[in-house]
C-alpha cells in the first residue's frame, strides 16, 4: 500500500505536469518539452523515494516525447528528439538520486541530533558543553539540577561561573578541568575529594571528567564536562569501610580463631586468636602454607576435611584433637571461589564439661539402677513421678499398679504420725533446696512398717520438682534396739554423745540411778545431777578430750535418786563408724563410793602402819646407839670380873659371872641383828646399776671362813641384777651361814643357782643340812622365830632380814625342805 501510494505520487506528479503543460501550451509554446517534468522528478524524489523518482523520470521522458517532441521533430529513431530524451532521462536519474541521498542524510542528521538530545536529557550524569573559550553552550537537566543554573541562564557564561568546585578537606577553590582540557586538548579528570558548590551553597561531592570536542578537521571546538553526584557512592564507600572495619573487629574479637586461605593453602588473613592457636606470632603467617610445620599433616582430619571442602565445594565441620597439649578444637571451614574460610574454636572446656556431665549422669544412673537406696522423682503438684526398683520395694506398690494409677501422692504411704513432720520437712526443703536427713516409716502394702532414712533435694525451684532418697534402715533400727536392750541390761550406767558433744542417750540403769526421765537428761540436762564442786572440772576435761578425740577417766559425784551423792568413775571413749568417721563419745559409769571408802580405810591403815614402822626404826636406832653403850659396859665389866676373880670366889659366883658374860654377848648379838633388820629397809631407794651376783656371792663366801667349817659353796651361772651390793651380800651371807649352821653329819655342800621366770630371777641356795619340817616353812621368816633354840646359837632374825630385803625389791622368799633332806631357800629379784 505504502509503495503504491509512493508510486502514485510519481504518476500523479507526471500527470499533473502533463496537464499543466497541455493546458498552457499556447502560453509556453512547444519548446523545452522536458523542463517542467523536472518538477515531477523533484517532487517524487523528495517525497516518494528513489523508485518513484526513477519511474517519474521514465514516465516524464515517455510522455514528453509523445506529446511534445514528436510534434516538434517528427517520428524518427535518431532524431534530435531522441537525443534530448536520453539526456533528460540521464539528468532526471542523477537529480533523483541526488535528492534521495540528500533527503536521507538530512533525515539521519535529524535523528542523530534527536538521539543526542534525548540521551543528554535522560542520562544520569550531568553534562555541560562549552565552546573553545570555555563558555557554556549546553547543559543537561542533571547538570542544571546540580549546579542550580538553568540552561538559558548559563548559556554563554564562563564555565567557572556555574561550575564552582573546591577540595573537600582543604576547602581550596579548584580550577575546573575544562581549562586543562582546552589548554592541552587532552581529556582530564578531577582530583579526588572534590565538592561542587551549587548555587544555593550546597556542597555536593562529585566525580567528573572532561573531554575535548573537535570539529570535522580536528579543530578544537569546545569541551564537554561530565560529572556526577557521588554522595551516595561516598556513603556506600564509607559504609563499606565501616562495615569491613566492623567485620575485622568482629573477626578479631569473636574469640574463635579465623583464617582465610587461598586455593594453594596459603594464609591470606588470620586473626590473633588463630595465630595463638597455631603458636606463632601473627605476622609470620601471611603467605605461608597452612600445612607448613604440621607434622604428618595428611593423616589429620583437618587435612582430609579441608580438601573435601575445596574439592566438593561444601562447608565442613569437625572436631580435632591437638596432639601437643591435648586441646580439642571445633573447626568449621567454608569454601569460596578464592579459597577457604576457617573458624577454629577451643572446645576443650565444653567437651570436658560434656564428658563430666556424661560421667556424672552415668554415675547417677548406676546409683539409680544399683537399687542400694530407693530413689524417686517427684513434683509438688503431681507427687511421685517415677522411682527405681528399690523405691517400689520399700513402698510395696508394683510398678504396674503405679502406672495404672498414674502416680502416688507424696504422703500417701506415710503413716499419719509422720505426716506433720514430713510436711515441715517438705516446706523447709522448698525454701532451702535440701531437707537434710530425716527418719520416717513407710506404710508398706503388706501392712508392715519399713523404717527409712529420707533425704529430699529440689532440682527445679520453678517447677517445684526434685529427687528423694530413701534408705531402708530396718537393720540399723534392729541393731539399735539390740544395743538398747544390751545397754539397758548392762551393770553400768551408759551415756552416748553425738558429734556435737551433746548427750543423746542414757541407758535404763542410768535413768534408774538418777531417777530422772530421758527427756530431762539428754542434751545438757544430765549436768543438773552433777555435784556443783565437780561440774567445772569434769566439763573442762570432757570438752578437751572430746576435741582431741581422746578417751578419759574421771571420778565425780552424781546424785542418786534418793538425793545421796555417789562417787562415780566415768570412762569415756570416742566412737567411730566402720568407715572410720568420728561419731561421738560413749561413757560408762560405775558407782565407786564403796571402793573409795575402802581405799580411804586402807590409806588410814597404811599411814598408821607407816607411823609404827617409823617408831620401830627409831627404836632400832635407840637400841643401836643408846643400848649398845651400857651393854658394852656390862659386857666389859663382866669379862673383867671373870678375869680377876675367877676361881677366887666360890663356884656359884664363877657360874654367875659366866651367865652374865654370855648374856651380855648374846644381848649384843641381838641388838646388832635387830639393827641390821631395821636397816634392811633403809639405804638408797634404787640401786645405782647392775651388779654381778656371781661376784657378790664369791666375795661374801670368801669372807666367811668356810674352809674352817669344811663347807664348800658352788654356783651355776648367775645374772647381773639391779640390787645394792650390801643387800645382795647380806642375803647370801645369812642363807649360807644358816646352811653351815644347820649342817647334817656330812660336810656342808651349798649350791647357788638362778633361773629366769618371766620378769624375775629366781635364786636358789640349796644345802644338804638337817632340813625343816614343812609345817614350819612359813614361820621361820618371822622375826625371832627359831626352831632350834637350845642346840644352835642364833637370834632368829637372819631370815626376817632376808625377807625384808627381798620384799624391798618387790620379790618374795620361801623354802622347800623336809627334815633330813636339806633345805632349798629360794628368792626372786627383778630382772633388769
Ligand atoms: P637363827 O638362825 O638365828 O635361829 P634364823 O632366822 O636365821 O635365826 O633362822 C630361823 C630358824 O630357821 C632357825 O632357828 C632354824 O631353826 C631354821 N633354819 C634356818 N636355816 C636353816 C637351814 N638351812 N636348815 C635347817 N633349819 C634352818
């Protein structure tokens, strides 16, 4: 259609020219037949294009030829008309072509101008164009907006008037880059941190560039300045800086080690913590390889996992154990196109805590399942939630029944008399978290009572839920009952104190003795029955001993039920559990009043005895000193009398003198022996050391002129004893003397020996003399006791002295003998 319309323009315009030419033939004449037809060609070329123009040319040639040329030149093939027509066609074609081209280039140029205009209008950047003198020729709307000047106002003004810029920090006014562009003909950019001062004084950070505009022959015709508001970009850049700073600070402070590795495992970045984990200063890392310095790296989990992360492009998480110090690390690695980001966290404590938790859970589970004690979980609201087998055993409720009933109320199994107490315990447990231990009984299903030791602990305050332990104490209660029975039937008064030193138990004999009730006695109540003069003394001793966990014995007066003060001996001892734990003290008391009385009497008798001994000693001294002097005088004068007057007086007188002399001698011996007897208990209290009894025996025997009597003394091995030499000598002298004196028909043979018996030496002095009737064995050791008054001289003091000496050393003396069979005197002395 369009084409048709275009071609009809050609046909129409030719037709029009033809009509014009025909109708104006009389004015125009026949000459120049083609001229007007150029109009048709021009019209067609201008408005319908090349094709129609060519058509108009051909048509015009044909029509003009037909109507006008033939009339002028006549029909001929080669006529001036033919030549003219050919020239016309050629000219027409050239004109048509030229016009078509011109139209086209005009249209294109219009399009380009339009494009540039639209571009400038719609472009986001500000654009200002200047002429070669730097005067504004064009401004797009963005430039108008930023500078505050309109295109009309600005046009023709120097660029510096509308485009004022300065350095953001130094505030120095800067030259616009167009100057440089115009001066050098080269493009130029702005310095950084440039701000545009707009017309209203607003400062706008900009970024710009300028470029020269050159004419067709390269002549510099002006410059164009392009700039843009970079406020947003600046802000974004600042935010970027800020956010990367924040990110860096986060990475430094996360507490985790963080590292970025490139694809060749080289450190690109690592934070302080990561350097610390790797144990080297941070600056040494960047650029070095991650696996460097790690022994046997390929065997590590991290090696395997990191490779997997990179190769499969997956993030990995694993935990790894450092062989060096045993630290556990949790590692997360995230792959990226550049490499790997690695987070390393020390999880040793967490793992340890988890392990501890596991162990403690396991322990509790074992305890729970061991069923040594009943364990159950409860809430205040719903009662018992669950329990172990032992708990169900204690209650007598089967687990099945428990589940069917959907639980048990807490106090359902508590006998009425324990309920109030238990309520109090529960209240205090809710307040403090634990109940402490308390005893109660379970009303077992089978009707029995099961004594238990209970403890409650709150696990969750908010939900009021917790755990309870119940220990079967039937055996303990039984043992307690047995102990009580035993204690109540013991013949002594018994009390028991706890670890707080207060007395909490008294047996029946005690209560009967004091006539008081247990309630009155427990704690410190018993002190009311102690004699006021004794109380402080025994309390001080009790508390000191209690602290030291040391047994004690003390006598004090305790009031009997009838009000009488009775001396009591208490023996207190610490008591310990099988585990070795101190549990308190136990004391047993006996009434020692009678014994004390007896002792007092004994003491009185003793002191009387001591007094009489003292009298005797004094008598002995009196005898030695006071009696010996007159005795010597009597003896001396009776001897003098005998010497001078013997045979000069009558026979009676001689005999009287004899009596006197011998009595004086005898008297002298008696006094001497008595003195020896008195002194036997005297002398130094303890011996100075050991003496060899063999030596003492030999010395004594040598001094006794035994040879004259035809006697022999032999001895076995004799020990060293802690006895005074003179005492031991006196013993041997008296016993050997008697053996010689009471000899039989044969020559006296005496053997001395000693044997060990427990802590003593038993000495034996054995002879072959006349022997002693067993009925007299005890008597002969008494003072002045003699069996042979007439036949043998003697004072009857010798054996009494022996007895005294031996007793002084804690020993005893006795004789084994029969008449005619010799005598064996034996005595003991302490072994050293
Ligand atoms: P005395 O020898 O001076 O009479 P003693 O006290 O030494 O007094 O002895 C008491 C008595 O024991 C003696 O009188 C004697 O009868 C008897 N007696 C002591 N030693 C022997 C002995 N070895 N053999 C027999 N009788 C003895």
